[in-house]
C-alpha cells in the first residue's frame, strides 16, 4: 500500500505541475472533461489521497 500511495502522490504531483505550465498530455486530459475547476480538484485529491496512503503505511515493508 505504501508504494501505491507513493505512486498516486507522484502521478498527481506531476499532473499538477504539467497542468500548471500548460503542457497537457493526452493521458491527463480526461481529468478536464468535467471542467477545469473539477479537474484541478481531482488532481489535488489524488495528491492528497496518495500522501495519506503513503503516510498511513510508511513503516510497512
């Protein structure tokens, strides 16, 4: 679970950074199908959920 959380966190963070600079990747454009504000909320939610999962299971091996 630790690595799933870390992966979600990193993917969400990269998605936020890419969207901030305006360079969209075709795999990340599906998030904006429901509008830009909801797309930003989904990206932020993925980052927060990934961090929460990682933090919750960080001592697991």
